C-alpha cells in the first residue's frame, strides 16, 4: 500500500524527519525554489500538512490541496494557520501545547534577569579585556522586590508568574477576567494600567486578530523609561514601530524579545539599539521539549489516519 502524502512546510530535527519519513511520504515544501510549481506537482495527492508555529498554513496553501484532511502544527501557537479556510473544509488542526510551557516561561524569566543584570554585556566586558582596561562593570538593576505584569495568564503566563513570585517580584496580571488559580496575584483588567504599575511587563498572550498590537504606544508609554518589555508570545501582539520609536527615544527603558515581525529578517533598527536583548525565537528550543513537540506532531497525524482521537486538537 502506498504511504499517505504529507506536505512538510518547514524543517524538523533529524529524529523527527526520520520518524515521519518512515510512515509517510513527506514532500519538503521548504526546499522547493518554486513553491507554486511544487504545489501544482504534488498538491493533488497530499492529505496532511506538517508545519511549524511561525509558518502555519495560508488559505492559498490549503486551497491548493484538494484532499487535505489535517494540519499538524509543531508549536503551541496556531495563529499562522488560516483557521477559517480549514473550518470551511472540515480540516482538522492540531498543535503542541503543554510540553513547551515551562521552557518558554524559563526563557522569558532568563531574558528578564539577563537584561536587568547586564549578563551579555558583562561577558563582553570580560572577553574584550575591558575589565582589566576600564575597571569595574557599570552597576545594573535589581529584580527582586520589583513589580511584574503578566499580560495573558494562560498556561505560559501562569508559569511565568509562578517563577516571578519565586524571584520575589510582586505579580499582577491582565486577562479577560480574574482567574481562580491566581489568588495570590493582582488582577488588572486594563493593559495600560497593568503597564503603569509594572517594572517588567511580560507578553504571554496567544496571538489572534483581537490581540494584534495590544501592546501599543499607550502601553509602552505607561511602562516608561525605567520599564522593561519581555515578549515570548508573537510579534503581532506588539506594535513594533511604536516599540522601536520608544526604545530609540528611551521613553521605554528596554526590551527583551524572542519574536519579531518578518523573522528571521528583523527590522534593522533593532540591531542599532543598546537597550535590547534579542533572541532567535528559541523559547521552546530545548532538545527535550522539541522531541516532545515532534512526537506530538507525528502522533496527531498518525491518530488521524488510523481513525483514533487526536491527542491535541485545536479544530
Ligand atoms: C516554536 C512557537 O519555536 O510554540 C510556538 O508557538 O512559536 C515555538 O514553540 C515554533 O513553533 C517552532 O517552529
């Protein structure tokens, strides 16, 4: 019997590709120089898409695959999948929640600590010889005892808040309403008000059309020249032009960012700034977590084609 055909939208680690290739005929879309010709050639037989969180699946891609039944996302965020196009055709969508939650929270808190304490600059100070030449490293900012705001208290936001409480920060959060699992933390409905009372503002919202640019000029102004913005969600949650303006004008103190519009080709204005910490979208990037994510991508596809319940269905 011939194997089921899957469109592979982005690369995966070798262990995932081996497992997928053993069970399915994988079509590596990401390697094709002429994407339209690739879809025209293979599209007719494809029944599944294996994609990545940041790559998703567009309406055009979905429409080019008449036999498509399932889209399996390697990532918790599925904002890049055109859900209405999938819904119209009854196409199933799965993601990889839970397995990455704590790693993403860890990196968010690590970025806050690294940026506040000048860890990257400190290493440069040592390696460049500045320590011996110029003397003591400039003093940095204390973290404990400060006020943190968590914008979006879902799974990742909750783990961020728990960690921040462990580092003795005072935690407040915004969400659609107060959460019964967040009794020790202060609920603040308005993101601008949350920013105004925060030294560190974490963006941990699942991205959607509704949350687009939820962090705009007003939130950045409220966070202020001593404030730090940390984004481990999606770039679309932040008005990036407003963020760059605020960082350049120093009306916002600093930012620590793992996600960018148009990544990996980020706006060059970021590269000229000395008040940012920039990471290559790697919050879930540990071997352990990526193995668990890859296993879920595979398990969801297998379950679907074997007629079993999907382990982590979105649609
Ligand atoms: C991944 C992510 O880096 O989970 C998500 O939504 O953005 C990240 O965990 C990405 O999906 C891997 O391609």
